[in-house]
């Protein structure tokens, strides 16, 4: 049986890893591509799992010789009781891809799937909520409780009675409500005139299955909901070429699988120009800014393999620099002055002192790469050194 025919005849399933399996995924990837961020909120330990610069193979085979999958590792959150036992685990969206981006989202594979729903692809930051053992509801972005977006998400929950009531009802019924936080202060490409939460999905927190939002319309009165469309997949393929002022659509099929269709207009405004894919500096920038997915869906397999190779080199470089910086920081005794005297000539001193001053290590390493590869010649030299 052909691979595409095989995929057409199976139901999409949700492999939801346990906390221990999440740790295995992280450990198998040097705690870098997949990682755990630990938080303590009101005395309760909370862990969020996420990923950075992951390619398709990382999701399908994150642990060698093991059946564990990593499609749920985008904001999967575990909340613990004060005695260390698990209180609850909260899902977010499972990882899904653009049409023609990966083997499982090729048009030839999904074109015969029966469509369940099509909703607008909102252009903001994903938002969700968890409940602590003491009953307190906390808002979060994909991987943080402390980000600017997370702070605004919590503020909306605290001040909007409709959101507050609906989120509380959802969590009490083991349903995860998933929103998009949109705001003129959180603009990606599409302008929004007001800040708010747009309901995207409702998900059964036990099984992972996505619920029909329309069946719960009596519960979310007064809440913005992503606009639903009645199109075929072929309609979207044609509409994406001409529609403006829209990011695109999220298509969910009856078997549970989802896929994205983004408009050419959005891709163009996001500076994802396919004519630039032969420029290594452009590719590096797209990989680091995690906008490369939209390009991958438009190119052939040879170029996809090249991009994955560059992505793997970048990952190894970031991990190597991260480890070197950690070694430097071992000498920090609490005195910035002494640390500077001992390490100011080290090429990575600026990153190390930045961490001491509260900056994000990975973000600083990414900025260094972008600076070192800002033009084509520099980018090619930089990559050649990593061979």
C-alpha cells in the first residue's frame, strides 16, 4: 500500500505523553530542542514542555527506538500538588502543519479526508488556562506565565466576566478552551484594533479530541469566536492566491487531523519570499524566527532536506554555545565586578553577563547568529565552519 493511501485510511490519534515520557523526550534531545520550564505558582510546582527549532522528524521520532511521539509538546502543562503528586495535566493544541509542508499534510494525502470544520487562522499568540489545586485559574501563553502576552491574558480573564465564566465552566468539565490573544500591541502581520481573546478550539483534556464548538454556543455568549467557513479544500487552495488581509485558515478533518492553509498575501507580508530561499542568510533568519514552515510548504524535497540540514547545524551550534556559556557562569560568585575582571576577554562574555542581568540565553545566542550571518557571504562562511 502506498504511504499516502495508508494515511488516508487511518484515524488521527493523539499520543499524549506522561510527565516521565516528556522528560524522556527532552533528555533524548539534550534538553534543548524539547525542553521543560519549571515554575512555582502560589507554592505549587508547574512544568510547561515546549520546543524550539524542531523539524518534522523530531516530532515523529523524538526518542530513538521508542514509540513515543512529540506532537503534544507545545505547551503541555503539568500541575503538581504540594506533596509532589500530579494534580492535573493540561493540553494545548497538538502540532499540525501547513498543507504540503510534511508527509502527513501533503495535499495528495489530505484531499480525500472529509472536512469537519474550517476556521480563520488568527494572527496573534495562543492562550490557555490552567487550574491550581487551590482552585485559582492562571492564564498562560504557549510556554510562559510571565511573558507580556501571559500577563495580558490573565488580565482579560480577571476583568472580562464572559471569559471568566466560560473558562471556569470549561476547566470544571475537563475541557481546555484554547484562545488566540490578539492586540494592536501584539501585532504579527494582521492589525487588530482591540485587545482580546478569540476562541479557537475546545479540547477534551482527557482524550485530546477536539469538540464541536457550535454545540457549546450557549456557554460562550459574549465571547469572540474564530469565524467559521463553508469551503472545500480546493476552494481554499484557490482563495489563498487572491484573498488579502487574512492569515489563512485552519482545516480540521473528521478523523481529527488538522492542517493550515495560509494566504499568499500573508506569506508575502511576512517576508517569506520563495525567491529568497537560495540565500543562506535569509534561510537562517527564517529558521531562527520560526517562520520557515510557510516556505517549506512551497518547495521541493531537495530544498526541504537542505533546510533541515541547516536547521540541524543551527541547533547544534546553539547547544554548543549554550553549554560554553554555562561553563563560564560556573565562576560567577555573585559579584558582577569579579566576574567581569575574570571573563571580560572571553568571546561569550556579553552573553554570560546578559544572563546574570536577567536576559534570555537562547534569545541572545540567536541574536549573535543573526548578526554573524546578516549578509549572504557571511552566512555561507558561518555555515561552512560548522561542516
